[in-house]
C-alpha cells in the first residue's frame, strides 16, 4: 500500500488545481494552493453530489465546516474509484492481520 497522488482542475467559477494525496490509512489530503487551502479528511467523510458544472466533492468534518470542490464528472469518477480501491486494500490488510 502506497500513497496515491492525483491532481484535478476544479471546475467552478475560479478554476484552480487541487493536488490530492490518498494515504493508506484512508485519509485524503487536499491542497489548493491558489486558494491557500490545505486540509485532511477521512475518506469515510467524502461525499459525491451532482453539481451545476459536473460533480461536487463534499469533504465533511473539516474544521467544523464542509469543504466543497467542483470536479468534472470524469475526475470525480476517478477519485471515487481511487477511494474505493484504497478502502478495499485497507480492509484486505486488516483481514490478513487478524
């Protein structure tokens, strides 16, 4: 299990680049340098909703308020699958350790 890196261009009114690191323990680390945003959220608190310009990724439990990131449908689909794959790998590892 390795850290997975991905970058996406946000599709809202002011496009910016979101750099993400998916840690093996299920944490998603997000940095949007242009907006001076940097936060970490547990993958269990990441939701996907349809938005005006694609999909909205909602990161809950970030300093008491959710953070919403607008992604293209394709990028959101890719991120969703990375999160699912990471969950499955973590679950498999925990079963192997038991």
